[in-house]
C-alpha cells in the first residue's frame, strides 16, 4: 500500500529536479564530501531551480541512501 504525497505547487515544480539530482548521486556517489570522520557519510550542495539544497547521504560502496535533504536557507 502506498500513501499519497501532498505537495504545494512549488514543491510539485521542484520535486522532479530534486529527484534528478539524487539520481546523479546514484551514478556518482563520491561527488559529495565526507561529513564526519566516517567516509560513508557524505554531503553535497546543489542548485535546484535557483535554490540551494543540501543533500546528505550514506554510500556503503553498493548503494546510496538519502538521509536528509534541506533547503540551504534552513538553519541547521
């Protein structure tokens, strides 16, 4: 069973672009820089439709697991 995802119009517009950027990481998982002393945790900042987004993910040598995604203007 899948649950419907409700998105604001701005989210609907940016969603395909964000997914495309995440797919880029699946092809080139070491693009991001390590975010800790553990090499498998990585982060990359990418432009999506004029906004800056931070993608944090884990790469274990076989697959990429997206951990967090947030807009660059968010306080983190």
